[in-house]
């Protein structure tokens, strides 16, 4: 009996042996990877049979799959495991039907029957029983009729096991696997006070699912840290945003340690749909002390004086939480009391009691100028340089600008107009007070050996 493509697909959906998950846990890593764990109710015949799991991620790593019986683990033997991903589509069915009998009905009501020779491009070529070749334009075809669905095509990615069961028929089975297409990152929103001495910070996490399946009522965990992975996964598909207003809410994650990383467990279950970004509060708003820094690095940024906010991730200063890497956006009230965006930066994974310095932009009213006044060779392995740096302040208040200078090799500042500190083997800093509507000049002489 001839059945149309629609009924073939519907029949597959009914006969796929779909086994819904009874329990789902999802652990998401920063590297666009997740560990999925599911428990499903199984009905397994005695002896050798097959078990099919649908609704698995399309970007699954088949080599990472682990399946076991929770009911009779010693009496269920896995003989073979397969990942079927040749998904049904009109083009796939036509490809499978090359040299097979089909029937074509055009939009004008004409009917053509015969063996399919080609379905490539904009035409379909068939040969009827008399041997005549017919070329039919695809644009004029209303539908195809097929005798049956070609072997091997399925409607959803499916894991199939061949098992030998010597135990109970009704069992609980656990499956776990790694998949690409699931990622998470943190975002922080900070509001600076009028004097830029305090920041009010709230933290959020965004979990993105493009793995090809949904995770219903799942226990969600997030791993923060640089976990080494060998294979990267590509993301595909469109994104549907699900956002939550950035308001004061109760913390929803519990933080703990995992190996050399940090684990954040959502204290409720959640559903993560396919092609969705879900935002959840990481911690309630907290206030911390901050300091505004003006930094001039003339060798790298020419005349620009960069503006930073610096704060300590400590409990004493109002924070004291392990902060996952992510983007931090900073706002400030204007003269009308409205919050205005003043800059953003990316922070790395930051342990408790470590300092965070975020770059917000370049100061409009501060200018630096760096000039190498002289440079001469002392020997074939040493050089002497004299540097002059002029800082100009067009603001209505006095400021303090940190001048950063970089050196490579064995260096020594032999003369300097102002005090300096050596920050590391390659860097020195000068802290320069600059008066309102005024300027300061820094000069120093350095000898570099290599």
C-alpha cells in the first residue's frame, strides 16, 4: 500500500520507542560542553534485545556515552552500542530512493510513476515501465508518494544498545554523555557611587543551549575553571532569549569546590529549552569599596590616559565570593538621577581575596605625551635611554596618574625626577599628582643590558 511522506514520518514518531527521562541532571562547563545524566524507566525482554534512547543531544560525543542498569547491573550485559543520526528529510528520502519506484503528483494533477534516477538540482528524473525518461521540474511538484520509509532514516538522534538481559523486565537505566552546544558565562552589573568610592555589584549567569534537545526539569550545575578539553564543538541554530530583569533577588546558586575548580549548583530544578539562553541570579547585590585609577602607558597607548576601577574581592570589603570569569558592565547616575553606562570589561576567574582591576575607557580631559629624548649604545650589549613624559590635566580637580613603563633585559633606572616602584622584572610605575588645569613632567634615565 502506498503511503505519503507525511504518514511515513508520523509512523516513525509513533514507533520510535521513545522513553521519556525520569530524572535529568546537567553539568555545564565554560568550554561549550556539558555532561548530561538521565534516568529512564525501561522494559527489557529476557535474552538479547535492543533499547533505543531518543531525545539525546544532536551534538553528543558518542565516545563518551555510558549506560548501566540501576536495577540489575550484574544481569544486564551491553553487547553493542550505536548512535543513529541520519535524520529524515525530503532530500534524504529522495537520495535513499534512487533506483527505487516512486510516484509524483504535480500541482496540475498529472501523475508520473517509475524508478527515480536523479533528484539533484531543480529537476527530478524518473524512468517509467516502458523505459521512457521523464524530467520534472521540482517547482511544479505537489508531492511524492513512496512505498515505505528507506532503511536507516530516523526522526531524532537516537542511541541504540543491543543488550542481553538475565534480570528483571522492568528496570531503571542511567545514561550519561558529553555534548557540545551547551555553554555558560557570568555577567556582572555594577553601579558606581557619586565619588567612585563604592560599587554595588550583582552577578548573573547565562546558560545557552544549542545542543539540539531540551532538558526538562533538570538539576543544573555550573563548573567554573579552565578544564582541559581536546575537542571543540561548533554552535549552530538560532537563539531564543529568555531574560530576567536585573533586580534584587535571592541568591539561587550554592557554591562548592570540585577538584581544582568551583561548582555552582542551582537550588531548584529548571527547564533548558533547545535554542534558548536562560539568565539566573548568581548572587544578591553586594557593595564593595573601589578606587578609580588613571593609568598612562605611553609606549602602548600613545596619548591616551586609561580609566580603571580597582576593588578587592574580600569579605571585609563587601564581596568575598569566588567569581567566575565574565563580563562586568558599570553604570553611574547622571545629574538627573538616571543610570548611564560608563564602560565594561572582562574579568577572569577570581578567587577570594584577590584584586580585580577593570578598564572602563579613556579619560577625556587627561592627556599624556611620551618622548624618547635620547638613545645611545654604551656597548654592543647595553643601551642608555632618556625618557620625558608630560601629563596634562584639563579637569576641574586635581588627579593622580600612574605612569607605567616597560623594559626588557637587565635594566636599571639611574636618574629620575620622581620616585618609582618596580612592579616586576619588566615594569616600573611612577605615581604622579597633576594639578587641575596644569601639567607635570617626568624625566628619567635608564640603562638596559642584554
